[in-house]
C-alpha cells in the first residue's frame, strides 16, 4: 500500500460496531423476555431491556477499548498517521 492510497476497511472492520450493538441488543432482549415471562409486566420488562442494553453496550465498549493492538494494527495505525501528516490536517 502506498502512502497516497487511503486504507480501505474490510467488511469485518465495517461490521464490527454493528456486531457489538447486536450482542448488546440480544442480551437486553433476553433479559426483557425473561422478565416479561416471569412477571407479565410490560413496563418492568421494557425498563429491564433498556437498562441491560445500555449496561451491556458500555461494558463491551470498555472491553474493546482495553484491548491492546497487535503488530498488524500497530503498523496500520502508523501508516494512517504518516498519510495524515501529508494531507495538512
């Protein structure tokens, strides 16, 4: 890859945020349905679903931020930093 061509993200890199939100949504849906089946209270299950979704999303985001990049990611970041210096931003 030359310095003039921008990095084109792969399909898995593009879909990674969608996967993380989908995992959080699945966790929230599981808790919401479990509460709904146990109590038959729609308001309580909706609140539980929302709280679980938000907590799961924050926890997954924190885990994602705490991961250290491997050598391939480090070289990719270095390439992006070098190409960013040439653009004048």
